[in-house]
C-alpha cells in the first residue's frame, strides 16, 4: 500500500504544481496584484492612427504614435507642486429655487440620454469609436477596482443658459462615458441665474454619482458685468474658481492630466474628442476649435485669437474696425491654406468657445487666468493664458478647423450645415489623403512666438446686453460675406451623408 499511496501523492503534487504555474501565468498576463497602480506618464499609450471612410469602413494604418509618450518622471510628485499652503474646501451652492427644482426633470433626462428628443437641440453624430478608443486607460484585472489618478478635467463657467444645457452637458456626459467616468472630473462654477441653470446643475449630481464621476459644482457672486468691476479680472477669477479642484489638489491627478475648458456653446461629443485627439496626435499643448456667429458667416472670438504673425485671425486696420468682408488670415497665406484644407494649424493664442490643454503649466508653474499687468497692453484672460504658456515653453497651440461651433442650438446647426460635423470633415479630409500625405500634414511647430502681438482696443467694458447687441450687429454687417474666405458660396461644404446620429434618427439638417 505504501508504494501506490506515494505515487498517488506525487501525482497530486504535480497537479497542484501545474495549477500553480497556470495561476502565475494568468496573474502575470493581467498585471500583478502585488504592485500599486502607476499610470504611465505621457499621452495615450500605443495610440494608432485610424481613419474612417464615409461608408463607415475603418482602415487602421501602420502610423504609430508611440512617440507621444514621454519619459517617465520617477519623482514622488511627478514634478507637480501645490502652491497653496492651506487645505481647500469646495465652495457651496446658494439660492436654489425649490419650485424650479421640481420642474427640471426633463432637462436631466435629456442630459443623460442621447436618444431623448423632447428638446429641439442640435443633433450630433456618434463619435468614431475606433479613432478615439485608445483614450480609455487600460485597466488590468488587478487594478480594476483601484481609484486611479484622474486624467481628464472638464471645467465650465455657466450663467443663464438652461436652453443650451441639454446639448452642452449631454455632450460632456457622453465624452466622459467614452473616456471612462472614474478617470474624469467635472467642475462647474455658475453665476446666479433665474432660468433654472443652477437648479439643473445641482440636480445632475445624482447622475454624476451614479456614473462614478467626481463632480464639483458651486455658485459664485463674481460678476464681470457689475458696474465698477473690471471685466477681464472678474472673468479670470471665475475661470480660476473652476480650476480650483485641480490646482488645489494636484496629488489627485495624473501628471499628464488634460483640461477640457468649455464655454456655454452647442458643442457635440465628437468635437470634444477630436480636440483631445489632435492634442495628442500633434503633440500640442493646447487645441481649440472655431466659434462662429451669424450661422457660420462670421468668426466670433476675435479678442482671444492671434495667429503666428501676431495679428488677429480677421484683419483689423489701425482704426480698430473689423474687415467688413471678415477675411480670415489675410496676411498669413500658409495658415490660410491649412485652414481651407481643414488641417490643424499653429497659432499664438486661441480659445474660440473652449480649449483643451495640458495641466502641466498650471501645476508646475502656477499659471492662472489673469488680467493684464501694468506693463502689458490690454488683453483678455485667454490670450494672457496663452502668453504665459509660451513663456514657460508650452507654445504648441493649435486650432483644429474641423471643430466648428455656435452659441446656441440653431447657430451650431447652421454652422455645421455650412462646414460639416467634425466626424464628417475628418472622414472627408482623410479619404482625400494617402498615408504619406497624412504624415506630412502634421503641424511643423515653430518654437519662437511672434516678435509682436496685436493688443485689443482698450474699450470701456460693455454691459451683458450690450455684448449681445454688438454680436448681432457684427453678424448683420457680414451677411453678404463668408466667415472663412472672401466668398461664402465657395466654402460651403457638401451636404452631410452617412452620418449616424446619437439619437438613432435620420438627417437633421
């Protein structure tokens, strides 16, 4: 009996050994549970360039973007520093109206459900999943339940804009779902409003908690339009409040965190993701789209945008009057060529309805939004942010002309009818280029800023209703001219086709 028992025991030992080896190999494949989560510093790992045809086919190329990943910073703080000595407590929310809280449920439904069609909001296409899928951080079995450092920081300042929230916040929520909610932070600071804006923003906290998104919402008395206040100083303060959850708690964030700072515009999810994509693909420090008035006739953000010639995007003579033809890049033929080809191009500064930028200058150099100093000419806070980016070596700032937005649903609808959705423009441009041409189409970055940059006219700061009137007047002056060149008819894009809408419906335009 002793010999058979010994052989049987030896067989069991071999079985256990085989099982142990299989378990070790399985754990090694998924990622070791005995090592703490360490995010890879840099941009998206193993991002592969992809282009989608208008017929929906996807053609992955052999163009690798592994050169986007930076060298790993092994310092304990990853080069980040908390410039604030006191602990930070998130500010609160005041003056919510109980009656409005009871009637805002349709807004919450629309914000969280792309298929909801009870509001006449801009209908947006589904993003190209294959193009953007590598933005989702890969999680192993061992790190699946860890709380990773956040890497996507969405920031917004909102006021009296309830009608646009079903489109704006729905796009933000869908972008967050795509990027992975536990990797995202949403920070919103609202000025006091009486149209339900604050109540909607307070109510969506329940949905953000369900999504597992870190959500900061607060109200503020800061008012750029109050008599006696400096317009730029107050706007800078509001923007900095929205960034506080990031800059006051740098230890919670990935060293390569990206900020997505949006205005109250009718933007689509594919607009947001394309700005992020081009930031990574072009190795940019900041990317912006193009914002328009008068249904795409007139470029809007003249104050914040400067080209690499140092001039405004739209020619402005010495008398301060804007070119009535609204001719873009009149003195910059290289940029004009890339713009008309819908290829990203380098600029000195931009904002244009929102920007996507690296958080490193904020966390490493304490850069903030600010007003002009006594030795600087009058400039807006986004332009000064870009100026400070250049000062610290973050001058890779680009405009992505495939992203075109307006400041309400109808403005964006007509603007996208004129130029196309980001998804459609990307498909159309990349179908016309072979792989070598796509590689050559990348931005060739200029390391030095322009020798001089045009200041803004230091006009008395307008009241809020005066700003609206000025926008309408500027739009009406250019109704017979194009926002992108000298002829509107020559720049209208072909009708949209083969677009799959997020609500499942047919063509909207």
